[in-house]
C-alpha cells in the first residue's frame, strides 16, 4: 500500500505528537486523498528530516499525528546542485521547476541573460510546483527558489562552486563532468542561446566547463532536464 508523503511545516510536541495546520496539506489529506484516523503518512520538513507517522486525530483546522519512526530522509542529495537558468516562457519555466523538484536540485536561480525575452515569474506558483514534484518523487527536500539575478551576478555566485557546467552546443562531451564535486552549478541559457559576450566571459573562468549535449539545438527546457539528470 502506498504511503503518502507531505513536505510541510510541523510542530513536534511531547510524547512524539505532531500537529500540522497548513491549510493546503489538510485539504489534501481530508478532501483529496480521503485519509482516515489510523492511516500512515510520512512528513518531511523540506530539509531532510523524515517522520513516519500514524494519524491520531483529524479536525478541520488541525491534524494530529503520532511519530512511529524518525530519521534522515533517504533521498537527500549529498552534493549541492545549483541551477542557473534563463527565464523562459511561463509553461516552459514551470516545467523546468517541476523537474528540478523531481531530480533533487538544491537551489534555482532565475537568470536574465542577454537574449532573455521573458522577464518575471510567479514565485509562489513556481515554489508550489517544486514542492509537489519533490513530494511525488519521494524527495526529502525541495529546491530553494531564489530571486531573479543578472548573468554577471550568477557568475559571481557560481565562483564558490567546485565546478560549474555551462551547456552550449560548441562544448566538450558530457564525460568531462565531475559528478563527485561537492557543489556544482548548472547554466542553462535562453531560447536564443548564449551571446558571444557571455561565452567570452565564461572562457575566462577557471572552474567552468563548457559542455555539449549533442549536435542538435535543444529547447531550453529540454537542455535543463538533461543537464540536471547528468550532474545528479
């Protein structure tokens, strides 16, 4: 029998009791999944803790649970993976966010590159998409969505990573990626590709690899999904 997982805020009381008051989670448990008293669920705090619980009481504004087991989430990435992705059309950007949740990315930075056309996004909606994707995938954590930044700001932040992978059709084979790096940045450009000036700036960076995903020109969301999978 499937045990449902929920990433939410919760408060642990004495005697291993937990209460959750998040409206959206309560609605999902009562109205969507029709879970009852005595059924088991897994609670996650979004940072790696995993609680195996028994539903002890259901109210309209609160659900009480008894903790049966408590441990570190089994699907927490040991390495820090940071996605720097140019903002693209709404549905495409939301697809990238969804896959970031499924594939266990640590942080997502929306980037404004030279050829970025779409500016802005609905942060609350994108965060919800990543949360739901992480829950469905069985992840114990969800990506942190940062505010949008410029390309130069992204380069400065990425300098702290052990390795950065800059996906471009003129790059090296993907075998050059060091998957064992403790922190790795993934750069995905806009639909029009990286500008000449941006490629020149990357060439000056020591811890940046320019990697090719093949001979074909891929859509930004396709490149992002493949790139996240390759470094995961």
